[in-house]
C-alpha cells in the first residue's frame, strides 16, 4: 500500500493530479480547488482504495488531514470522495471543531453531504475527535507506578494531567490524592 509520494506535477486534471515519481506516473484524486494549488515538486500523503474496477489514490497535504479522512470513512455511508471533500472544506482543526460542536450546516454545505449523513458523522465522531492527552509530556514512570497500583492507564494519565510537581514521587502523591476523591 502506498503511503506518500514525492514527485513532480505533470498535469492538473478535473479533480486529480498526475504526479511523476521515478519515471512512473500516479493519478492522485484531490478536490478540484485543491489540485490547482500544487505546482512543481510536491509531497502528498496517500490513501489507496482498491475496487473491482481498479485502484484510486486519494491525496492529502498533511498526516492530520489523512487521519481525519480515515475517521470519516469509518462512518457507514461516507465514501472516500465525500470524506475527502469534508477534509478539504476548511482547515483540519476547524472541521474537527465543527463536528464536535454538532454544526450540521457546515457539513451539509459540503457538496454531496445531506442532512442524514451529516447527523451520522456528528453522532459517530463527536467524541472520537477529542484530542488524547499529550503522552509525550507525561511522566512515564509516574504513569507506570499508578498502573502498577491497579489504576487504568487512562485514569492514571488523567490524574497526572495538570499536576505541577517537581519530581516523580510528588506527581504520584498528587495523582493518588486526585484518584482517591
């Protein structure tokens, strides 16, 4: 499966680009207004769809766009073309915020997305788009200590979130106070 492509734009078509990469040409599906933004050398993240009648590559400018696309195609009734249109309807964070707020109008303004589909997207993704706590900023030793004491990893990370302590031991004590409430 192809994950990304780096190459030169050979041609802008209606809703696609032809990109040359190492003497091979790839047709990459993009909304028309986005496809014309690309010139010269490009780097796109890809999602490959295999069907009976062929394969199709959907292109994205960032991993964040690709991940939102994956969540959208996980909703029954939302195909890759519709999902890609939603992703490119606005900046990724604004699209996520609109879904989290339950903004039906923002979704139904996307061509091909009706009211029922928009409602289904909001219903299924509203909670799934909440950002996970930053595990990289989390004290891994403190998390492991709380997990070792029998707390779930999610509860441990939640209890440690926002704890302002200098050392691991102090963070564990503060988190235990929170967990005991």
